[in-house]
């Protein structure tokens, strides 16, 4: 039951951050492209890689800390379900090229970001 509470609290924190990034992106770039979701996916991928390494190697943290940070906060922050919805909305609007760019860019850059986060986390030891 403790882990459920940790995930719930962490998820609430991550969700608030996700919302704020989305609001910021719409204000900055407008609503024509899902920049907020794109940014959250890339940032989240980087931080999940970094934190997995930091928690496991640097901090030798408890399983509870990992559940709270990785599953809760970062899991609440990342938005793959929103990612798929945003892609479908673009496709349904007839914006196939932006949909493909969003899909491919999210995948390629997120994988590069998780690689960078893991590499940075490993290099810090």
C-alpha cells in the first residue's frame, strides 16, 4: 500500500509539471502543434534515464524512492497517451506531414534523450 501512495503523490507532482509545461508551450508557440507534449516526452525520457542511474548507482536509494521518483513523478510527467492522441488529432485534421514529423521526432529524440540521460548518469560515477 505504501508504494501506491508514493506513486499517487509522485504522479500528482508530475502531472502538475506536465500541465504547466503544456500551458507554457501553448502560450509560447500557439496551439497548432503539440509542443508541450513533445517537450514533456523528450524531457521525461532524459530524466527517467538520468534518475534510474542516479538512484541505482549514486544514491543507492530504496525501492520506495525509485517508485516515488521514477514511477510516480516522471511517470506522471511523461505523456505517451497524450502523444498518441495528439498524433491522431493531427492525422484526422489532414495534417499528415506534421503528424509524421511529430511521431518520428518524438521517437528519435526521446531515444536520444534517454541515451544521453543514461550516459550522463553513468559518467557521474
